[in-house]
């Protein structure tokens, strides 16, 4: 039985990770850390027998652990991952794994030196509607994929932490997703990471070029973008990604066009259309409902544990996460150059 600690008790930990670890026969969470004592007190009932800390270093000094499950804001992922790896721990980390190429190089060096597993939570791969689309593609039902479009519409960013009160009693919104230092950007980093690893998984190719434009359509006062438009050119396909926090509605849609047919994902409905017929599947939970699902996380958890035990290929997930990090960095660079398409060079891939 592996012993783990969960770092950060925000929404993703409370609603996804903690219930996702319940009943696991191969590992258990024996400790937790969060900077806010009030949050630790609120969640103690979820981990009976576990020990709680407000400082990660104090946790490491006191606990005999095998792994960290990192659920803190992205700006802390690289430093916490390196700390855990240097202590000889395996690491399961929420997306995005890192925010820059420099951070990526540092965590990968730490992973190589430690020989431990570094695994990113790519949980949307296990959303039932995404899994069904993947199965249909792998079965050849639409032939060779030629084009993918991915669209995420939101009215605002997801709530990260509840509002806190200022000195005059006024509510002050506290959301790290709008802090460039903690989030690394706006919707591009928040939702773009999901879009990239899913598209890479569907196509099983690496892109040749990437172009992006970032906008502040509804919130010019924000320090981060609320809308992102991205195009990736692959050897055999093109993928277009549109993400916005400036919509009047909330939905997730995708279209996957192949030589023999088309798959449409319309939030909670999947439609397979071929020349001779059309099939429709309905799913209980639409994609736009959120991503905290414990059942999705438990599949990621099992992948992580199999990688530790040697039952699964080590490094596959890390290579996928590394490419996502590099592509998002190039997307921001493309925006800075007026949306110019930039080459995903052989050297860039080699660095990953």
C-alpha cells in the first residue's frame, strides 16, 4: 500500500481527487497540506486518520511517503514537483504541469535524476463522451482524420476559491485563474491544455506549426486573455481550437472529420455520421458540467499507479504533457508575433 500526501485542498482536490482516492486498494492518502488552516479544518472529515499541515516542508519532515498528489495553483506546480522528486517521491500533478520551458527543463531534470514517476492529470481523456469518440476513431469508423475543431464557451472562469472579505467588509474576488503569476495566462492555459492533449491523443501525430491569437473581448481590465483562437497543422490534419470566457452561453463542442465520416460532440451528445447511416449516443453528464468528476480522476490515478509499478509504459504521459507545455509557450509567442504560424521544430520536440 503506497502512502501519499495531497497538496492543496481547493475545489479540484475536494471534488475530484479526494473522492477519487477513496476505496483504492493500492494507495491511500495519509497526509494533506494547505496554506489555510480553515480549509484543513473544513476537510478533515474526508481523511479520517490523516495528518494535516500548513507547510509542505513540515509535512515532508514528519511523514514517510511514496508520492505527492499536487492540487495547488499552476504557478506552484514546478517547485512542488521538483521538491517531491528530489525527496525521492513520485508525483501526480494537476494540469498544467508547468508554465514555461525553463520550468519544464527543471522538472524533467529532477525526474531523470530521481528515477521517479512524474504524471500529469489528463482526466478529460476518461470523460465517457471523449472515450467513445476515441474508440470510434481507433476502430476506423470515420477513416483517417483530416480536421478537428474544438470549442469551449464559458461566461467566466471557474471559481477557484470562495470570495474573501476586505477590511471594509467588501467581498474581494480571489481567483488565481486571473493572476498571470499563478495561472501562466488566461483561458489558453486553463482550457487549452485539455484541448491539446485530447487532440494529440486522437491524432497520434505531432504538429508541424502552431498559430494563436489571444483577445480580451469582454474583460479588457483583466491581466489575462478571456478568448483564444489556435490553429495546429499536423502532417495529415488541421486542428482549430476556440476558447472563450466571454460567451453568453456555456458549452463544449467538437467536430472530427475523417475520410469516411464525421463525429460531432455537442456537449452531452455524440453523433457519428457516415454516408450510409447516422448513430447518436446520449451521455448523462455534458462536458460543460465541469471536470472534477472523481470517476475520471480514478482512471488517471490507476494509470499513475501502474506506471509506478511498471505495469504501464513509463514516461508516455510526461512526453504528452511536455509537448502540451511547449505548444502553449509557442502559442503565446505566435500571438506576440501577430498570430504568425510558428514551426514546432525538431529541437523543440527533442528538448521535451
